[in-house]
């Protein structure tokens, strides 16, 4: 039995945590609306109407739905079935037909290599057991010249001590897996996977990055 297998058997599953808080999460207002709108605007600068887009860790679907009018199709996934249920409800109410919501993880996601124009992963990289593997997978999925758009809390830059608190909070079911990473570590992981940083902006504790795959 590997260490990872033992951890999965002893730790609460992330899907259960997010299912439990889904309704409360959906009602929570955006912490910085101006910054969020700027991120949407910057992302749309990379869109074209014929693009195929993936968002993993889509939560309750607000970002995917906001971007839907600017691309051909968005596949939006999340680990939580409750989050996906809420997201689909929003799309149904808004008449959004070019976003397909699906419960799955980035690890289990089956996407052909070089088939996507844009991949988005917001507030998710620091919640993954293997961030580097996910970034490498995103790089493979993207077409040459494609971009990976992410917004990530770099906890290691302002709360390095949190790495001692996070495991206890996870065992108690108070929080999901949280990785304490720094901006330097995140950018290094992206460049190691073959990306070039095309745009980076850190309005607060979240680092917004557009990373491009070589054409």
C-alpha cells in the first residue's frame, strides 16, 4: 500500500467537503468584484468565437457562464456533484446552451492531446494533491499557442506557517487539502511544464496568470 493510498483511506474525501458547503459557497459574494471583472476582461482578450475551452474546478459555474458568449463551447468540471447541480441550474435559468457541466477531477478527465484552445483553472491549483501533474496535463491538452488561465492563492507568500495548520483542519473535516505554495513555486511549475508566462497580475493574495504554450 502506497503512502498516497493510505492518505486517501484516512482523510475525508474532497468531494464530500465541497458538497457540504456548496449552497453556502454559491451565496457567498465575490470578495473583490473589481478584480474579478478585470480577470474576466483580460481572459476574453485571448478568446475567439471558434474556441474550445475547458474549465476544471468550475465551482458553481459563474465564470464559465460569464465567458460562454465569447467562445464556441466550454466544458466545465468540478469534483462536487452539488456544485455541478447548482451550476447547471444557473445555466438553465440563463438559457446558456454552450457550456457542458460535468462532475469529474482533473486527474480523471479524458481529453485528447492538443485539442483545446484555452484551459481555465481558478482557485484550484493549491487544492490539488499533485499540482505539477495537473499543469503538465493541461499543457498536453492545449493546442500549440493555447493558453492556461489560472488564479491561485499563494499562501506561502503571506502565511507560510499555514502548512502546519492545514493537515489538522483536513483531518477534522474543516477544510479540504490545501497546499502552501509561493508565487515563485507556481511560476516555476508552469515554466517547467513548458509554458511561458504571458501575463501575471497579483491584485491581492491571488495570483492571476495567463501561461502560453509555444506555437
